[in-house]
């Protein structure tokens, strides 16, 4: 099995569950703490486009920043959201799991199996 990357937020229970699941499956894990390390908007945009999930799955609409920035899921594009999330990473849903150039938001955690095969 190839390397699996997780965009991880250690303070998030769902992200910790994703990490535990990958460990249970004995994956070779590369951890990217996206709130501590900046990322290029183009990188996030590519991840969104590589998934079979709608953009709305990547957006945390319950965060105060979503409302204060006047964001609307109906008008957001992957490009626009990637630019905003690079500046406001709290808006990014987690965990994001990436394997072989394909990404999923692991909600529920069992979505990881789509990548692991």
C-alpha cells in the first residue's frame, strides 16, 4: 500500500478518528497539519477537484468566519474557496485523506476505504 496523507487537525475528534483508522489499517501515513503549515490554494483546489465529493463537503459552514466573510455555498467555486481557506484554514472540513492523487473528506470515517481499496 502506498503512502497516505492526512490533512490533520489534532484538536478535532473526527481528524483524530481518521488518524486512528489509518493506523488500524497499518497505512504509511504522512501527516500535514494544515492549520500550522501554510498551503498553496492551488494545492487545495486540486484536492477538491480530485475528489468525487461536492465542494460543500469541504466547507465548514458553521464556523463564524463563514458568516462574517459573507460566504455562500451557492456561489463558491473550488478556486475561490481554496483562496479563502488558505487564509482561514478553520473553514476547511477535516480530515482530508489523500492517496494516489485522489482525495476524500473522511466523514464518515469509512469513506477512507474508498481510497484504500
